């Protein structure tokens, strides 16, 4: 039975290594984990969600698609109640504030043995700044399109001591290296967003204005 998997979740799945034990945090319907097992990529799945109803839906779908034996289910705020014996953690479809609070509550994730696959819905530059300020680094980044939306998906590792420039928190070196065919369209959208911010601040000026202007200049030079 074929799963209704979005391009966004397929791109998250593409960052999972063969044989990985995967923790899907905020699993909702559980489709990502089921897909990773069906395709033979993951060896096991921890599926967790902070809400009972999505977790029940994940359990129902795991049984429906014959994957319940390789999945374990946890009602958990972030990674608080889940076991730590996994290789890759996926956090998809959440905002930056939720992701940052999940990572804040789990300093044990600051370990080279874990890989974080993050697909953030809002305030992405803020999340990237948080990651670098906390010793994480973006090793790979790609893009996926569903409808009119283009989503960045990041593979993050603990590699302290690295930093990015102002514009690189918007368009990372990892994304530039990705050769994604969606890159030109995504860069245009990000640049347009910064241009709008610059235009909006141009009458008042100030620190934010100067900051956005510098970011815009850097993006235009890419
Ligand atoms: C929009 S859905 C995304 C589902 C799926 N990961 C995806 O990308 O399609 C967000 C899910 O995250 C769960 N969630 C929100 N905050 C959470 C937290 N702090 N810990 C675990 N799950 C959380 C919600 O209950 C919801 O099921």
C-alpha cells in the first residue's frame, strides 16, 4: 500500500542513512517512519508526539501498513520521555520556537553520534543562529516543493566552533552546495523577503535596517 508522503517528508527521509535507528519527534500520522521501514532504509523507528491523538493515529497507521513491530511509540514533549538509543532524529513540520525548546531541554543531543534532520516551518534564520550558538552545524541542506511552498531540510551535527555570516543564516553554504534545482527560485523568494524588510525600514533607518541592507547586499552577490 502506497503512503501519501509529501515531497517535504521524502526529502527528510533522503537524509536518513541505511540501517539508521530513527527517532521521529512530532510524528503525527507516523508516515515518515512507516515509509523509512517500508523502503528498508531505517532499522527501527521511535515515533513520538506530545499529543495523544496524533500518537494514536501513528499507531493505527503502523498497524495498517504492517510496520508496528519495528516501531515504538512514546507520548513525549520533545525527547524527554524517549530512549536515547537512536542514530538520527527527525523533527519536521514544527516552528523554530518549538524546535529550540526541544533542543534546549536535551543537551545530551550535543554529541557527534547523533544526526538531527530538521525541517522548520518558521523563523529559519533564528533556528540556524541558535544551532550555531549551541555548537551545532549544518552539514547538508536541500529543498523540497509541495504546491507553492518550498521547504529547506537540514542535516545537523554537533561540531562546535563554527559560525555563519548574516546572509548565510538565510542561505547556507550547505544549501548552495546542494545543487537543488529549486535553489534559484528559493534564493529569489528569500531575497525578495529581505528586500521587503529593507523597504519597510528605509524611512526609520536604524540598526535593523543596516543589518537587513548588509544581508541583502550579500545575497545579491551570491
Ligand atoms: C504539523 S505536525 C507535523 C507532523 C510531521 N512531523 C510532518 O512533518 O508532517 C506537528 C506535530 O508535532 C507535534 N508536536 C508539537 N510540539 C511538540 C513537542 N514539543 N514534542 C513532540 N511533538 C510535538 C504535534 O502534536 C503534531 O503532531
